[in-house]
C-alpha cells in the first residue's frame, strides 16, 4: 500500500528542524546529505535515545538485585531461621516469581510502545516513557520500607517495573528511521547495548546505594527517580521527531502478515529472551545454588555487562558477514555454554558455573546484534521481491521494518518471563536442582540454530544469507 507525502513536505530541505522539533524530510540514503548533516543529527538522537533507554533498562531489572537481599533463610521444613535485609523473608520461588512478572509486563508493554512512535513521534514518546518511570521507582521506594506488605501488593509493585522494559521497543523502532541501511546494524547495536548495559550498572550501583544509605532497600528506587526525570528533560530538549516515522501505524500491523516476522520473533526469544532472563536470574542462582550472596552482589553484574558490550559487535559482524551466519554460531556456542553450566552445577564448581554464564551472556549479546541486523535485511529483500520500486513502496517497507523491530523485541522479551519460571519449576520438581532447566535451554538453542540454517542459510531459501 502506497503512502503519499504531501508536496509541501517534499519541497522542504532535508534535515530542517521545524516547530516542535519535527523534521519533515529525512534522507539517510542520500550520501551527500548524510555526510553533510544527517549523520550528526542521527548521532545526537542516538545518544539521548541510549540515555533514556539505559535508565529504562535499569529500572526494569532493579528487582533482580533487590530480591537477593530479601531472601530469608529456611530450614528443611520451611521454617524461617533468619530474615533478609529490612525484615523481608522471601523464598526462592517468590523471588523468581517477582523477576518473571516484571520481565513479562515489560515484554507485553513493548507492543503498545512500538505503536506509540508512529502515533506520537519518537522524541515525544521518549519524553513520556521516561516520565512514566517515576511509577516503578517511587513505588519500589515505598513498598520496600514495609516488610509486612502482602506478597500480592509486592508483586503488583514489581510488575510496574515493566514500564522500563517497554522503552526498548519504541527506542529501537525510532532509531531505525535515522540511519541508512549500511549502518543500521552498528547503530541499532549501540542503541540496544546502551540500554542493555543499564542492567549491569543497576546491579552494581544498587547494592552500593543500599549499603551507604540510611534508609536501606528503599534507596534502590530513590536512586533512579531523579535519573528518570533527567532523561525526560534531556530528551525533550535535544531529540527530534521524524515525520516519516509518525504516520499511519498500519504498516506495523502489516509487518505481522509476513511469516519471517514471527520466525525472527521466535529466534529473538533465544537471544534477547535469554539475555534478559539470565540477567534477572543470575544473581539469584548464585545465591540459591551456591549460597554465595556475596558473589551475587559483587560480581553478578558482569554477565549483563559483557552481554551488553557484545551486542554492537554482533551487529557489526552481521553487517560484514551476514546476520544469519552469526546467529547460527551464537546459538551453537550458547548450547556449549549451557552444557558447561550443567557441569558446573553437577561438580559444585562455582568458578566453572560463573565462566559458563559469562560465555552465555557474551553470545546472547552477539546473537542479539545479529538477529536485529537480520530484520531490515529481510524487509529489504521483501521490498525487492514484492515492491513496485516506487518511493512510496520503499517507505512502506521501511515502516514495516521499523514496526517489526518493536514487535519482535516484544515477543522476544517474553523469554525473560519464561526463564525464571523454568528455574522455579526445576527447583520445585527436582529437589532444588536447576540442571533440568539448563538442559532444556541447551535443546532450545540447538533447535534454533537448525531453524536459522533451514530458513536463512540453506541453499534455495528465500531469505538466504540475510
């Protein structure tokens, strides 16, 4: 379906910032415009997008470190022996449930957040979404000071942390419009990594903030409330809206009619879903499986940090060699990492277990970057195969690609909801062991590698070597 720009918009010089910081015309594929003006504008928007998304990710995963301090010590009969920090006495099952619900709400909210960019504009929605982070941060500060609060209320407050998870979808959909195809992998990788690294920063800073604060656990929420306000103000002042990104949201819906959109969403469960699920659960596993809460609080952040830093390099490798081959390699290495984690648990070897998860995190990051690079490549292939070659057709598939980025990120994030529950099931069913959960993940990674080869590398595949 063609989308017609107005004659007035076509006559505006590319890159001119108008009222309300709207850019009516944007031509990143025009090399002259890109080098003279476009690149600087795009980079400025990327920087402040990263900042806002970083704060969002931090808020989303705040509970991953807070719950480690909230666990009680119980005897074999379930009798409480010692309460955790602040008088809390969560069981491992309750802690994993809190983490799963926060992840699940964040995944669900990515769907409306994706549609928010074409409705409100990228800059405008970045401001709104940053302000919304005051709900989970102030809610956390309030509830953590009340250890007599029911678990249901605690769960509801934790669920609001999902507002931070929604930011990613809108941010990625917005930034995808700013960059030319040849630089999308690196730009989207940087944008995502800047957000993802918020997990590691939060997991490192929050224990320090709690330790030096006179109010204890509530400091976790109060630490990020002013940062959310700062992100909103800076986005309002320095970011721009693109007119071509603000349009009828129907192209996003039309992206769902392509089977490859759903296939990429499934693969993204294996890469990003694993990253966010492991980020949430890793500190808890160190505490529950090895009884090393000190390691969890001091070094648990390293997994999320390495996974975040690896992500843009996954995009860069995909730019050079193709996203599909990098994705297959990532899944196979992740299967190896899962096998090493099983050995670490069975041998009660904390060092091997820790290193295996570092390997897992690194290749979830690389896989995140490569799968995201595959999305615009797939829609470019669809454009070439099914489009009519007109400017309207090119813009239509560009909008579908941006919408698919958000939808795929939403579905993929549900992995972060499933993973803590799988660990919880494994512990409850197999006498506290997480080995069956790890074995399930190994099988999933191998299956996803085979699936990627079959649809994207196999000779004769419609999307071969995207």
